[in-house]
């Protein structure tokens, strides 16, 4: 059974290892993009932290509700993250909500989730964010000064695995200059938007 969604597909998927600058890039895309674009709000079984608002930061679901919706096929992607026992995912209804508003959907998700999304949206605009070298990932992680050596090593192992999947993405963005990387992504989105109107 083919569950894929045909064009026009205003879905942008952004992935990249820890230290590649995803959070900063996302903020700039949302403010600088010439095409209307909104960040999809993820669902999670993780309890809310102080000041987190349901429906704004995440859709907070109980484990039972998350599992029920997973069984019903309500997610475009979902996974247990970092063996934490907490599940995260993107609801189809969230993608539809944004598309109905006339905006592109921006999904900032890991490789595992991105590959799931690309199965459903094979014409999604997939973007893999990279640093100029593997050494740069480690330098950026260490410069944060917020994580233990064990966490850094785990993130570096994950980064090595994620880099193996880079060829599954349509576009590779080297984040060696923030302004240039943001402009490159915005140019890709604008070009895809023009393609849709040209059809």
C-alpha cells in the first residue's frame, strides 16, 4: 500500500548532527524566508518543563494516548529519543494544519524521523546541515560547556551514524558561514515554490 503524498509538497525537512547549528538556522529561516513557513510542533510523552505550554512548545500526550495515536497511524514520524523512555513525533494533523494555512511546514528532526517523513512525502525538500569537518562537530559540542564527556562521546557517535545518511537528502548545506547557509536554504525554498507555481 502506497501512503505517499503527491505534489505540491510544501514540506521542508532539516536534519543534522548535534553541533551543526540547527536551532540557530531554524530561527533564521522562520524570520528570513521569502516563502511563508511555520515550524511543526512535535508531540511528546515527556512531561512539560517549567514555562512550557501545550500546543506551543509541544503537544504533551500521555504514554497511552501517544501509543493509541501511533497505532492509529496518526504520525508522519515518531521514535523513542536517546533511549530516554520518552517518545517524540510529528502528527499528520499538525502538518495538515500548517498546510491549510498556506504555509510551508518546517520539520527539524533527526535522521530516523526524516527518513520516515520522506517515505510519506517523497517530494519533500530535504536539507542536511553539516559543519565543514567532523572535528568541528566536536569543537562546537565542547564549546557549549554544558554536557559531560559521556554525553559528548554519545553525540559524536550519533553524528557519525547520521552522516552516513546524508546522501538520502536532496540538499547538503555546509554551515561554515551562518548568513550564507541561511540564504542557501531560503533560496532552495523559494526555487521550489516557483516550481510549484510553474506546473
